[in-house]
C-alpha cells in the first residue's frame, strides 16, 4: 500500500533515469534510509522531525527489521508467556495458590507472539505516516553516491535520489563453517521463534544472550536444554560475577552446561541431531538432541546493496567502516546499527540513528558508547552498564567494589525472587561510578538508574544518598553504592 502511495506522489515529479528498470522514476529526498529496523526507522523519524524530506526503503513487507519481527519483541513475548507458565508450575504453590496441573497451548502462545509482533510493526507504519516519511518496499541498491534503486519482488523498480543516504541494513545470524543450517532441526534464532513443537532436547550452541534467552523459553516449557559454549563461562562479555551467578541459577532451573567445549560437527539424522565437541582435555563428547539452535553471534548484512559500486569500505568482519560521525568513506553515505562496529543492540542502533539525523541537520550530538546498557531477559534478568571488573583491571584503573545480595531485600523475599545481586564499581580515588552489574528480578529496568547516574558522572556516594522507595528492588542499587562508597551497607 505504501509503495502505491509513494509512486502516486512521485509521478508528479517524474524524471527519467536511464537504467534497466521497468518503472523509471526520479524523486529527490534530503535523506534516504535503507533498512527499517530500530536504527533505520528511528533515523527516519528524527530526520523528519528536524524538517528533512525522508524516504525509507525496506525489502520485507513489514517494517521494524530484526528487532520487531524476529528479535527483541517476539523473543520477549515468548519469554513472558513461558515465564507465566513456569511460575504457575513451580512458584504458585509457595504463594498458597493451587491450580490443577497447569498446561499450555503452544500454538496459542505462538499466535499471541505473532499478534504482539503485528501490533508493534503496524505501529511503525503509523509512525512513518505521521512523520510524512515515504516508504518504499523493495531491495535498495546503490546506483551511485546519491541514487538508490529500489527493486520490488514483481520485477519493477524505481530509482530515487538522496542528498544523504543512511545504510541501516542490520545483521543476519552467523554460523560455523561446517554447520549446515537446515532451518528444521538445525536452526537459528529466527526458526526457534516459530517451532511447531517444544523440543524434547534442545542443544544450544553458544551461551550468549540469544542462546540463553531462547534456551530458557524451551526449558520452562519442559524441554531438556544443553548449552555448549566454547569459552569457559556463559555470557563471556559480561562481568565474571554475572556469568557465574546466571550459570548457577540456570543450573538450578535444570539447564545443562558444557563450557570450554569446542563444537567440531553437527549432524542431522532424521529427527535427531548429533553435536560433537572436544572438551578442555581434548576428549570428544557427543550430545544428542532433537533440535540444535546455533546461536554463535550475528554478522553484518550488506548483501545486494552494491557497496562496491560506490566504493564504501567494509572491514574484514563485514562491518561498514565509519568515522566518529558514522560517516563512511563516501561523504554522502552514513551507516548505523548492527551493520557497523559496536554492540549489536536495538537501542545502540536507535541512538546512532538519532545521532546521524541530528548531525545532518547541523546539530552537534554525542553518543557515549560506554553507557549503552547490556541486558539478558532471562529470569532472573541480568543487566550491566559501564566497565566490568576485568576491563578496569586491564586498564590499570584503581577501583573499589560494593555488592549487595537480592536475598537481603524485603521486596525480593515478598516476591520470592531472591537470586542475584547488584554490584557497583567506583573509582578508588574519586568515587565516580565506573560500572554497575546486576542479576535479579526486573534488573532490565533497574539498570537505567545506574545509566542515568553515570551519564551525570555521579559518585557512589551520590547514589547511596538518594532516597529509594521501600520496599523496591532498587534498594539493592542504593545499598551496593553505599558498600562501594564507605563499605557499610545498612541492611547487610
Ligand atoms: P535490523 O533490525 O536488522 O534491520 C535491518 C533492516 O534492513 C531489515 O528489516 C532488513 O530487511 C532491511 N534490509 C537489509 N538490506 C536491505 C536492502 N538492501 N534494502 C532494503 N532493506 C534492507 N537487541 C536488543 O537491544 N534487545 C533485545 O532484547 C534483543 N533481542 C534480540 C533477540 C533476538 C532473537 C535477536 C536475533 C536479536 C535481538 N536483539 C536485541 C538485537 C537487535 O534485534 C538488533 O541489534 C537490531 O535489530 C539492529 O537494528 P538495525 O536497525 O541495525 O538492523
């Protein structure tokens, strides 16, 4: 529908562009954004708010990119549904609630997830309309430094011109060279979000955020889950205490872990999948399951863009190279989100979208990559902002640490969510907060208190002296900050 509207509007200003396209239209914009994920659509909205004439190109019929369609939103919908079920089975009784053997309808769960996705993606359509952003459905590819061809599935195409162009084409799941993803038994996160049944035994290759979140979903729904991880700990990028606590709690929940295991082969035999790996002692270990989720990371996606045509530089990891303003080596072209370096996170992509739109409008925006929170939406949740202890050690920064256990909180005991802690790391000399790490109920939301404090360069004492509501999980932040500041938490 949007494509028709666009073309109808465009025809008024039609000018021929001499390429092989069946539909030859030339429309000029201040900004063209390629890709409608959180990076792309937010860049388009911000640029439009600042008075730019904007076009957005998306190759799929629904807007929102990985995040809304096959990432953040559907995974959180399934995490929430499976969490309710798990609570009903394992926790209701402790609250004095009895339900006759709780059951679940997996089809209905998936339908709810699809509905959440649909509502969210249509919200983006609404935003595009509201902000007068012209949406083109089709594959965007460079004709030259200011012209992009949009090729539709039906063979028609249009060429549009932009003074500036933002590449926001995101990422795709990556794999290991010897693994054949058949999308049925050997799957990526995309298929794991729409399986027809709950696996009996899900083998998860990769103990990162996506593997743990989806592993948790199926564990809660009754599957055996084994996580096979190359490194000696799960979520290796997070603070070591967070990895340790998460692994301890997941083990209690029944998830099995094989850390320090290097996967060497993945074979599908009918309905079974055999994963072979070598352990620390170089012994070959075999894992048998009925599904294998390969969650070993994601790779930047630039296929079909025709970057070579305009000479945009890409590094050896496939990321588009940019300067501090997210500008590529071609002055008119910028790149943001998963397709450039940095954390592959929706909120990082969004911030970059805003930054570029504002920069192109003559503003001097700023982004602090140190303050982008990282979150794991399992239960308990894990969240972090700033430096880990290891990073501070590596950088020879003298620091002090304050930790407060969730089980010491009245709020945690009331809800029954006693696992986890908050840890505040502060500069030993100045008391400035350098990093905050958390495991516990709702820490995905709680982490923002730490991010705000750090944005304003608060000290641990500042945080410790702020009155926190009682009883709340946030009291753990205050107590950990006090522990870091003067070593004397009040409730421990
Ligand atoms: P994308 O969202 O990948 O969007 C890129 C868009 O560009 C796509 O729609 C694609 O179709 C389009 N495109 C590509 N090439 C072209 C072309 N040539 N022409 C036209 N269109 C094109 N992040 C979080 O912050 N929180 C989470 O909880 C979270 N959970 C996740 C769970 C899963 C299972 C997965 C897979 C990811 C998750 N992520 C999460 C990561 C998050 O989804 C990405 O970081 C985010 O989507 C990146 O945004 P982006 O705008 O850079 O790209």
